[in-house]
C-alpha cells in the first residue's frame, strides 16, 4: 500500500499501475457520492424513530425544510456523471490530466460536454 503513495504523474505517466491508482481514486469518489445520495434518499423516506432517523435528522433536517434535497441529488448525480466520464476515458495518454482534475475536485468546474471534449483532446 505504501507504494501507491509514491506515485506521481511524472514518474508513472505511461505506467499501468498509475492508471490503476487513478481508477481506485475515481471508484472511491464514486462510492462516497453513492453513500451521500443514499443518505439523502433515505432521509426523504425515513420512518419516524427508525434506525436512520437520528443519524439523518441532524444533517438533512434543515435541507428538507429549505427544499434543498433535490438540489443535493442533482449535484450528486452531476458529480457521478463527471467521474464516470473520466473513468471511461482514462488511458495512458491522459493520466496527468485526470490526476490534475481529481486534485482538489477540479473536475467539478466543468460540465459534461466541456470535460468530455477536454478528455478526448488529451488522447491526441
């Protein structure tokens, strides 16, 4: 596991291990978004005094009152779409770009079309 920490885009630009490392990062982010989405959805259909009631009440109660719940779902869906787009287009030629986009979640600055164009251009 320690060897993963030493990976940099410069040292492993064309290395399959770095591609696997990037896939792992993307998959972890996807799992987190899925977790957050499920919490939002469960908060919409929670049973009073149920298992999740206490856990979700504090975090999402204010959002429910403000009608922000669907905005959360929409944002999580957009994030998932962008992550899947990067995962699908990941190759040896664009590891540095995707590494940069994943750093500090820079990929969120783009919409689907812009990100796809940027990823496709990086193949050439």
